[in-house]
C-alpha cells in the first residue's frame, strides 16, 4: 500500500512538472521549484528539509547569473548534510558550469561535516548528481535509489 | 428526698458550668484560629509588598545599568521570573560586590535556583531584561556562528538579519578556516562579512563545537576572534551569546555534548565578556527546561539543533535583552 502511494505520488509529481510540455517527454520543461518539492516529498530524508529563500540559497551555493532558475532545500536543523538542489541554465552547454557549482557545494559540505559529524560523510561521499538537458539535480541523502527514481519519474 | 432534691438543684448548676466551659473553649479556639490566619495573611501581604519593591528596584536598576557591558554590570542586575528569589538572595549577600572583572570567579552562575528545580540560575553578568524591540533592531546587526546560526537565514528568523555562519566552525577554526564561498574564492567568516558593510551590533554564538578543547585553547581561540571582530567593527556593541544547552541524550550523537561541560565553557565566555568589556547574553536560559537541559521537543533529531519554534524563543530572548546605544 505504501509503495502504491509512493508510485502515485511519483506519477502526480511527474504530471505537475510536465505541465508545460504538451505531452512530449523529450521537451519536458522542468520548473525547479516543483521538481525540488517533488524530490523532497518522495525521497527519504532523516532531517526535515527547509527551502532556502532566493538570496540565502544563492549565497550558500555561490550562484551566478548562469543559473537562470533554481530551488534549494537544506537541512533545516543544520544537523545533517541532506540537501536537494535543482539548478537550471539557459543552454545545455552551461550545464557543466552548474555541475561545477554543485561540486563546489559538495566540497563545502565535506568541510562542514568531516570532523563535525563524520557519519554524514556516507551521504556526502555518494551523492546523486544528474544532468538532464539544461537542468542539474543534486540530492544528498542515504536514499540514493529513491532519489534516482524520483528524478526519473519527473521525465517518465 | 432531700438528697434527691439537692441533687436536682445542683444538676442545672453543673450543666451550666460545663456548657460555660465548653462555650469559653470554643470561643478561645475560634479566636486563636482567626488570629493565626490574620497573622499569616499579614505576613504574606507584607512579603508580597516587599518582593514587589525589590522587583521594582531591580527593574529600575536594570534600566539604569542597561548600557553597561559585562565587566561593569553589578552581579545582581537581574533576570526575570524564575530567578526572582535567587536575585533577592544575591542582593542580600552582596555576592560579587568585589568586582567581577578583578575576580573572574566572582558572581558566576550559581548551581540552581531555589525553586525546587534543577534549573541553573541566570548568569548575573548577563544583559538584563529590557523592553522588547522589533525586528528592525537587528537591521544594523550581524550574526556570527556555527550550524545553529546557519538556521537564522534559513528560517528567516527576526527579519533575516545578516548572518555569516558555518556548520562545524569552532573558536579555533573560525580564525583561519576559509570556508565561505564567494566570487573572490573561499573566505573566512570575518572576510565574508565585509560584504555587509559597517555594523553597530555584533552577535556571536560560538563554542558548541569546541567542547572537546582544553580551556586554554578555547579561550585563546575565542579571544583571537574577538580581537578581530573589535578591529573590524570598532565602536560596535558586541554580544557574546551563551552556548546553548543540549538534550539529555545528545551525547548519543555528539560525544562531547554535555550540559555540565557547556556550563563550564559558558563561564569561560562570561570571563571573556568581562575581560573585553563586551556583553554576555544568557540565551541558554530561554531554551532550557526545569532540569536545566534542552527539552527533547526542541531538538528531536539530534539533541542539539533546534526546531523553528526554538529559534523564535532564542530571538524572543534577544529582543528582550538589549542595551541602548551610548
């Protein structure tokens, strides 16, 4: 039953983020805000994630003008390295730049937690980073399988 | 018959005597009871008046002393509610009158308030209760700290004051670790703070990640940071916030998280505040329960990091413990 609910949620979120695609999966127009919310909803996290306001998120991730739209959720309590980020760029060619930003953030998380909470390094050491067209996804969680499924569901 | 008549004639007299004695006893008992209650009531009223006078005096003095940093404040400058009895006791004993700056041990936190709980008394050197301010009070403030302070912008607490914080930072690493991303590369917290310009108030919450340190390293590291803050923000009011309490089982996640250790390190911070002539804020008081620990509901995940509700409590305390600018 729980699995069925999860599948329904995945399907629903896929419908939501595909709102502008006209039914053509190859032209999915991802809205980072909706996509990130769907990931937070569907992936298992230990902590409660909090959406970072635009300027705060930009500061945490050192975002620049290359990133045209984004949504970032961070461990609300600050106790874990769990995060979700969806960064969108204008052209696919810029996706590598967004990936670089994600990797820089990953390095920051490593600096934060390696001495502070070494148990979080398991998540930091095995993050989900996926690029789909002009959108880059980053999910720091122990539920990597769930994160990959949830990202795939956005395009299914 | 005569005897009988005599007995008959004596009986009413005896009965009257007994009744009389009973009435007298009853009246005496009632009078004694009433007198006792009246006495108690009088004592209570007198005590209440006395306490009101004391509270009024403390509040009055609070306003007078509000602009004095930790080194200058009298040790009885007060705290609200739960500590009332403790304050009175401190005032009577004149504890700390010798001058806290000369004797770092004078006027330190007492072990517990005499209210039947294990809650430690407020630090007498802390900024006392003051009229509540609004979020705009923090517009010219900047906050430095560790993961707890990271939650300030994340939860948009108190109008989202400028905050530079980094998870895991401690009194040593804060001086040298270049951890804040910027277009110019990685910066220390103080370097990164320059983007916010001049500030009139600096709030520091530091030390929760330094509980493993020896006292010398902790104090020296904190002092180095304070020196840098004073150099970068000359003339600003500087507030050192206490390390916050943790839940009883926080040590399951963080080996060094222990409330006794935290209290001892907070004494070091009080000493630093006195030595540097800056303000100490006993924020821990706002978050602890009657056992002197962080309640589980405040940090269900790990016993240290706070829920949004407890950020509000934290900032409620800051808003009601301010000092007027000189």
